[in-house]
C-alpha cells in the first residue's frame, strides 16, 4: 500500500467515526436530571423511573431519558 492510499483510508476512517458520533449524540444524564428538577418533575435515578403527569409525557427531556438511557415512565394521575 502506498502512502497516498493509506492517507485516503485514514481520512475516510476519521470521517466515518466523526459522522457516527454525530448521528446519535447523547446529552449527559446529569444535565437531563437537572432539567427535570427545574421543572419539578419527580424521578428516581437508581430505579430509572420518571414520575410524570399525563401532560408532561411529551417533554423533550423526559423523551431523551426514555430513548437514550432506557428510563421508564410512571404516569401519575392527580
């Protein structure tokens, strides 16, 4: 393998891994927990449960916890 083809291969690999990381960015879990605390949404980080009312289930931070960190939702009816 000559140096030009090796250079192209390394360049392609860097681009691949850069795109792969951008395709599914995760927000840090402590950021999501802080946002829930600011909105007064109760949660249990040890049990990975979020306790929400029916109107809060579509909250974007709750949805990220569901998708990225496999949290479960317990709906509270008041």
